[in-house]
């Protein structure tokens, strides 16, 4: 029997339908985010979980032996907002940046932007860059969440697998 593919896994799906989830002015913003994420990561986008655009990937493994792969950076365009997936606890880690960002909502590891035009793009870039640095440094306190579909990087205890507030 073939094993079931994890919900949070890369696919060969085209990116256009994911970008097209954003409509009206948000569709052009999705293209701006695409260019920003490509520039920061240096990677081409890959569709994860059918609705998330991930850039790069890394492998994680827990002490229990469970492991998998996750994107280094990711965002999900949508009809009412864009979801930017950042390192868990980013609001507590970089509050000074969020104060300067502009109109947004956040959860433990997700930044929700109703309109890209409502935020300071230089601050957004800095948040994304800091999140990437945290993930690459394997700082397990900075694990990311993708709507609680993927576990944290190696070393995070089992009780840390679910991020509250996503």
C-alpha cells in the first residue's frame, strides 16, 4: 500500500492558479510578493498544500525520528488577504518592525495583509529576511507554521508541534 503524501508537501502544480486566488488589485500584489520572495530566497516558487507558494526547502527531524520537509519562505495569496508565513513568535521577536509595518493582523507565525499598499514594503522585506535567517540558523524557537499543517524544525518537543492562533 502506498503511503499517504503529507498535507504540507511540494507539488508539480502550476503557480498561476495559486496566484489567481487573489483577485482585483490583490492579484497584482500577488505578483509583487512573488518577485519579492524570489529575490530574497533566490529560489523559484513551488506550490505546497495546493494553495501556498514556497521558496526553497529544508529538512527537519525530531528526536522521535519523525521528520519531513518544509519551505524556507512561503506566502499564500487570497481573495481577501495575503498570508505571509514567518518564523513562529515573530511578533514578540521583532515588535519594533511590526510597529512600523502598517496595517496588518498577525498570529503566532502568520502575517495577514489585506492590501500590500497598506504596509511599508522595506519593513516587510526586513521581516521576511529575518524569518529566513532564523530558519537557516536552525533556531528551533523560531519555527514556522503553515496553518498548522507542518511541524516545527528539528529539536522542537512534540507539544510544540501545533501553533496556537493560526
